[in-house]
C-alpha cells in the first residue's frame, strides 16, 4: 500500500535539501552545465518548478502539459533566470504541489501523465520525490547517488526494475546489491544475466545516471537499457 502522505512529507524534505544547496550557488554557477546533456543548471531548476506545476495539473484532472513543445518552451524561458528568481519559482511551485496534496481527495483514482501513461494518484507524490532527488544529483553540486535516502533508493530501484520488466530488448536479468534482489527484462524460465553492485551504482545504471562500469556482470554483457 502506497502511503501518499508519507511520500508528500518526503518530497518536502527533499525539496528543503535541494533549496538549501541551490541557495549556496550564485548566478554564474546556475548558468554552468549540469550533468544532463544540453542542459545548464538553470534548465534543471526550471524543469523542477514546471514539473511541480505539471503534477498539480495531473492531480486536478488537467493534462500534465499543454504540449511537449510548450513544456520545452517553458523550461527554455526559465533557464536563464537569476538565482533568486529560480529559488522563488521553485519554492512557490513546490508549495502549490504540497497544497494540492494536502487537499481531501480520492487517492485511489487513476490519473493520466505524459504520453498517455496512467497511474494511481497515490503514486504521484513518489514520482515527484524521484524528480527532486535525481535532479538534485544532476545539478552536480555535491549531492550524489550515495547521498540519497536509503528508502528512496530501494523504492526507485523497485520502480525502474518493474518498468523494464517484460521489455523484449532487455534480457532476463537479476539485479542484486548483495542483500536484496530484483528481476527485470523479458519473460523467461531463467535469468540470463546477473548484475551485482552497490545500491547507488544499480540505481545509477537503471536511471541512466551511470554507465555501469562499477557493476559486476555474469552470464553476458551488461544489458543495454532503453531510454526512460
């Protein structure tokens, strides 16, 4: 059972960590490249603010974005903003998300995200939590995958392993950090590949944040994962 109230609190904590870290930057560093190809840190911050508003739309029954083009244009428009404007935008959009999350609602209902993807409303706070945590890492300002809360790392690994489960281009794969194990890839009677690594390295590979060079692979090469 997903506890949306717990996840909303986790989003708040993650957002506070992010805002504290970003508040130590300056205008010049916001314009520098992030770890995401083609995006400055300002792009990442603008995306985080607009994603909060997009998830408000989802929870209130509106389309997540007017269009893909409008989404991209909003990020480009916000990316060059000075640090104080970025911080204010992030705080205000985060508060709007929390306000909607605190309102009485049927959290068992199905909602629609981008590209026709549907999910339970109760999972939306966790999706926001993932955005905040992973994009904090993407900023490249000292917050690493190893710094993520253990609960988040395990649950996001669960989520991503399930996302690639049944994918015809991913061989039947067992993932393990030495304590826990997941299976992913196309259905088969037995796994073909076993991938072992630290929780951070496994998540980094699944989330497209690390190439997987620190992982140990048995039974074949490291599987190529489709883009998220």
